[in-house]
């Protein structure tokens, strides 16, 4: 029962000829459709597509200050996406990042506010604590799956909502994380105290020059390490094998509960780290709204990047640009929710083409008699997108 | 202390909070019995809520709005069905994207539109409605009584109709069902249409029957609670409906307790449905009634 076919890596499967070209063409067409559809929506609702594009540009990459905002938003997105790459590759689909981000931030805040050690050490420990918290939270889903056969997707989703309530609770309790009242007669707010400057992640550059947070540097380093490990290491190979064909992986000696559970825990750890980075690199104060859809959007980044860490970097930058640009949209009368629509359409534009190309080539393979030379057979795996 | 008045109030608010869940849960229950698992219920409900308010405002008729909401849900179900059970994109990815899309689109549209408030009429039975505690049963917006029709219909469809037998077959062993000539993916798309219709109706009920207007992200995770209810009910209709009642009651308590002067942790009550669903999954997993091919895509040729 534990052998479940999930999320084979399409990119790794043998492909019919012309597949790559076809995917590229359909993807370009789909992106065009997504962009045109969004612009039509803007003009149909009385806005000006030109103004909207201009605002998005101004807010995201027009000057160094805008770039700083974009990089700031891209950092947690990239971290979450890296984690999602790991779990998607292993065929254990984690969709609870939103809660794992928040929980990671909360535990990081607790450590940062309660440990009396030198600042830098506290900072490192709080980042670690955030990652461990996220990892344990998603690891619990792995235990439920391999121990009690509970569906991973559903349990990570439900656990995510639990995490949000746990953190909402923690910031209303003074002995956990709630900030002390400013004065005796003021009302205590539902947030933590501010992190002292000594435990924050240092960065490079200062407004108006380009700001590069330490979190960004960390996430780029992790991207490279992860890309190398996934492509070159035994661990990466086992992970891919587990995702591609769990049955073959088991026969090859991959222990699914261990490898899959570890992948799930790692993906949660990356999400937790993202939360810790948001906290001690950008926000400095734990609020229940801190995760701000970074978990959901990071997962979308990984989907567009087809679970490749290096590809996640430009996608995270793009989504970061959407986030920073969207704050400038309001002045044009176009609601900033436009970027959510564009993002969703973009995911579709990247997720549909590989599958569509497969379906088309499958139809062709069935219609024409097989040539004498054996061609790569049409994969019989269920087509999945999380490659 | 709590008197009958307070209990009556809590019963009334439980019913109101349960109804949207119950509509959508009937749909999702049928879809899961066909082997599909759809986190897009959230998007269907949200789209239904928005569609109903928009159309009700345009036509001035809340009933038309209710219908329109159901149709919006149907459209989301249609898209989901074709993406995940025709070209075989992972159903959770499709759900994720659809939820994000519907949330973005409805938030975008509500930010630039103004709608009149429309609410369907209340059905109130004199005499019966004054009975303490169970009185609220007889004083509700009329679409709630549609549940009296839809719940038995859903049961009949799944347990007694030929279509339902086919759905259950493709949920437990799609390969065998395929060999006997059933069109697995087509049946799953049909099941998703039913789920979309009822989830849309659930969202529309929330918007045009209870609230009378649309707010950004007004379903606020109710779609996920619906999925939790189906799991909590161990994939049986009776259990699913009990799950909806329990979750609706927890929600009602969350709203009512502070007014009654109780200091109860509201986060715990919000978390209760998720916690209970997780526990239910862990406890019932070994002797599970979970459809065996639940959430797995069907492609001819794999075992």
C-alpha cells in the first residue's frame, strides 16, 4: 500500500522527438495568451493596460530602490521554491508551506527574543530554529503518511491551517510571544516585540543604494548547493528515482519512508527558513500576517521552474517583481490583485504545455505504425507537471 | 448562565454556518467517491459567492443570483475536470492554480465594482419557529431547505443509481472499470461537474442567503473545511453531513462564546475542524473506507 505513484519527473522521462520544440512553442503561445488576457481584463474594467504595465515596471525594476524591494520579496519565494523542488522531485507533494513559513518565523522569533547570547550567534540559531520548526511540522505529515497512510497533500494542507492558528495563539499570550504593553493602560497588540538590531540578518547597501539582504545571499548559496546535489549526488539520484518510479526505487534499495520523509521534512525546513528570513531580515516583528502568501506563491514558483533550483531563481525574481510592482498599481486605479491573476495564468502557461505536448505525441504514436528502429516509447507513467 | 435563549441562538447560527458547508460537501463527497480529490472546492465556492452577488445585483433577483453562483461553480469544475482528467495535470496543482486564480479574479473585480445587496427570502413557519432550541429549524432562508432534496439525491446518486455504481467502481479500481468499458476520465469529469455545481451553490448560499453581499475572500478556507468534513465522515454521506454540523457548530461557538462572557480560546475553535480531520484520518486509516484510487490519475496501461 505504501507504494504510490506520484509526480514522475517529466523532464527526466524519455521524450518523443520534437518534444522540446513543441513545449517551447506552446509555452510561448500560452504566456502570450496569459498576458493578453490580463491586459484585456484591465481595459475591459476601465483601466489602462499601458499605465498598469508602467506602474509594474516603476515599482519593480525602474530604479535601485525598486530593485531592492524586488530582491527582498524574491528571497523568501526562492527559499520556499527550493524546498518545494526537493519534495516535488521525490514525489511527496507538500502544499502546506504557508503554515510552515509562519511557524518557522514564530519559532525564530522566540529564539531571537529569548536567548541571551551574542547577537550573531542568536541570529544564526534563530534561523536554524525556524528551519527545524518548519521541518518538524512537515515531517509530522511524513510520519502520518508512512505510519498511518494519511494522504500527504491533505495533511500538509490541514497542518498549514493548524500552524496559522498556533501562531495566532502564540502572539496573544504574553509568556509566549506577545509583546509587552507599552504602558500599563494600553492594550497589548497581537504581535511580538521587535527584534533588537543585533540579532537581525545583516545586509549590504543602504537606501537609496541597492540593498542586498543577507537572506538573499544565503538563498543563492543554497540554490547552488541544492542544484549540484540534485544533479550530481547519490542523494539527488535516489530522490529523482523515488519520484519517477517508486516501485523501481524500492527494488533499487531506496527506502521510501526514509528518503521521502526526509524530502518532505527538508521542504518544510526550507519554508521555515524562509519565514525566519522574512522575520529577521525584513519585518523584525512577528505578526500573524507575516507569511503573506509567500508559502503559496513560492510553491507556484517551483511549479513554473519545474522543480529545478536554478530555474527557480529567475522565476522567483519575476514573482518578486510582481509583488513590488503591485504596490504601485493602486495609483493607476487598477487593483493590485491583477498580479495574482497574472501569476495564476503564468503557472498554467508553464504547467499545461509539457502535458499537452505529451498528449499530442501520444495520439500521433498511436496513429502511426512503429518504425523499424525502436523509438523512445511513450511513457506510460501518469503525466505530471511537477517535473 | 446559559438559558434556552442562548442555546437557541447557537443552534440558529450553527445551522446558518453549516448550510454552505453541507451543499459543497454533498458535491465533494460525490466527487471523492469517484476517486477525485479537489482542493478547488474553495475556488468553486468563492467563485459561486461572487457570481451570485454580481448577477443578483444586475438582475435584482437573489434567486437568479443563486442559480448563477451554482453555474460559476460548475464552470470551475468543468475547467478542473478538463485539466486534471483530460490532459492529466496533477489534480492538486490544478486546484492550487484555480484557487489562486479565482481568489485573484474575484478580489480584482470586487475592488472595482459596487453591487446592490440582495438576499433571498426567509421561510418562516409560524408557531413552529417559536419552539425553543429547535425553533430556528423552521425559520431559515428558503434555499437551506434545498438540502432536504440534495442530500437524499446525492445519496441516491452514489448508492443506488447506475451512474453512482460506475463512479464507485472507477474510484476503487479504475483499471478494472476501464476494462469493462467504463470511460474513467469522462465519469470523473462528470463527477466534478456535480461537485462544481453544488460547491458553487454553497458559496452562493453563503453570499446571497446569509450575508447578502460579497467580501474579498469571503469563503476564507471553507472549501478546505468541506474536504476535511468528507475525510472526517470517512467517505460516507451521513458522516460527512455530521462533520459539517460539527464544524458549523464549532464556528458558531467561536462567534457566540465571547458574547456569552466565556473566555475560550478562539484559535482552538478555528483549528478544531482541521485537528479533527487529521485525527480522523489517522484513526480510520487502517480500516479506511477511503476510495482506493483517490486522487490518483488514471492513464490506460498502468497498474
